[in-house]
C-alpha cells in the first residue's frame, strides 16, 4: 500500500463515527419517548398525590386505597383518624396512614350516600 492509498482511507474511517451516531439515534429517541409517555406523567401524579396528602385536614371526606369511605376526625404526622360510622351516638373511628388516601370528596358526599 502506498501513502496515497492510506490517506484516502483515513477520511472514510473518520466518517464511520456518523454511522455509529445514527445507529444510536433510535435508542436515544426511544428513551425520550419513554420519558414523555411514562416517566413524566407518573412523576406528575406523585406530586399531585403528595400535595393532596399534605393538605388533608379535619372534616375532609376521603376514600382510601382499600375503599374505606369516611370523614377525617384527627390529623397526626403520618396517620389520620377517620370516622367511618356512628353506633348509638358514638363514632366508629379507624386509624389509617396518610398515604392510603386516594381521593378527597366534596363536603356532604357521605350524607348523600
């Protein structure tokens, strides 16, 4: 091989880097699509749930992840005391974790059921 042949091969080898980048482009594009379709919406839902749990107060009507429907009677750091029924003018209360709350209902929903 002469020196001229070697010099003509060098630019072809340098240009091979573009092919490697083009080969990685579909994988990078797939991760971008995955981020916008799955990861970002999940992070948004987590943020909304965190705000919902932190804003709970006495008198809020809630539904837990187990399907329990009740009214918050006491608020603790990590737990809530939820009134679920009245028996002979005594409230039946249950202690649930704050993170178990999935929905805060409008006021008066329990009475309408």
